[in-house]
């Protein structure tokens, strides 16, 4: 179960480079909860993200192959009153539709509109290990996309009890709640 963010929560971001001041403009758009700066409360998950980000940076020619480390940056969360936050406590059909809507343009367009106003969205992470299951769902492999049968099949195959958390900071107001604490290198080779 995913908890709502609380005052003083420490969050981690894994990347191929240190991130001291997050910039939403530089964030990818078609991620699980839309464009934003993604963090987790799980250090091991952040380490994994750093390694994956390094591999993707190589593949996209953002780095030469001499860099053999990723970087985990840590932030402290201090909320402000006017934040609009959505937390999916579990991997359910609403969570799945939100992910599909943000990953695949034109799918569940109303869902994108419904979640557009949130500053932060949190929930289970649909990571690279679960990507094949979600892609099969999006292509109709479990039945008609959006039906309870297809959604339930997909969610059960994701083993949601094993999925870690993620929080997407989607606005400048949300980013203002983060204070950079430290960074550390993760050896990847």
C-alpha cells in the first residue's frame, strides 16, 4: 500500500547524472503519471533507476561509455498547503488507466484531463520489469482495453504487492517542496 507523502519524507531520484535542481521541462512526457520529476521512497529502487538511466543515456548518445556510474540524489519533502495531490494507494483499475492514459496518446483522454490539475501523483511503479505486461494490456492482449476483465488480468500479472512506490512532481509548485540533501554515485560496471 502506498502512503500519502508526509512532512520530512526522504525521496530518492536515480539518474545518469546528479540532479540538484529538478527541471520539469527536461522531464520526459510519456511516463506513468505524465511529465514530471519522479522520486521513490525506496533506496534500492533509486539505485536500479540510476543503472537503467545510465544504460538509456548510452543508447541515446547522451554520454560516452567511459562513465561507469549512475547517481542517486536525495531530497526532503516539505509540503505546502495549496498542493493538489493524488495518491493511488494500490494498483487498481484507476491506477492502470492513469498509466495507460499518460503512456499512450489518445487512450483514456478523459483520464488525462481528470488528472491534469494535480501537482503530485503517487502510486505503485510500473517499471521496466512490468512494461511488457502493460504493453500487452494496451494492445488488447488481455481483452478489450478498459474492461474490468482485461484490467483485472493485467493487474494480477503485475504482482502489485511487489511493486515499489513512485511520486511524480508535476508542477513548479510541487518542486518547491523538495530540498536537495545529497547525492551518491552508484557503480554500474
